[in-house]
């Protein structure tokens, strides 16, 4: 699903895939939902371009959000591996106790 898009020289985002909202209206709950979507497999955004986005506030917000979501999406396997390592030791302890 394309969660960030550029249309008519403005940036937009969507959480549901149905309704696109101007990027300058994004709130903290929306950002959290976008992060969750960026960690999924069906993640797509329009590439940032100063030439296409003429609205200055949209440029700043869209560029910042898109860079962070792209980085997060590219590093999602790293985060998953790190979280699995974090709990592996406790899992092994629990497994040893429960099999006794």
C-alpha cells in the first residue's frame, strides 16, 4: 500500500489506503500508525522531490517523514533480530525450567 504520495504539488499520507490526508495534518497517532505500516511487507511511498512538492511546509514534513520511514523499513530485519536476541536468554531459562 502506498502510504505517502505526492499529488497536485502537495504531500499526502494514508493509514487505511482509502483516504489520503494532507501531510501537514499528521498527528502523533498517525505517525505511530505509519511506523507500523513501514514495518510491514506492503510498504510504498512516492520519492521525495523539491521539484514536485511546491508547498514549503509539505516539503519539510514529507522529506522528514519519508526519510525516517524508508530507513525504518530497510532496517526492520535488524530490529527483529535484535529483539529476538534480547529475549533469547530468558526464553532459554524458561525452557530449561519447564522441561525439568
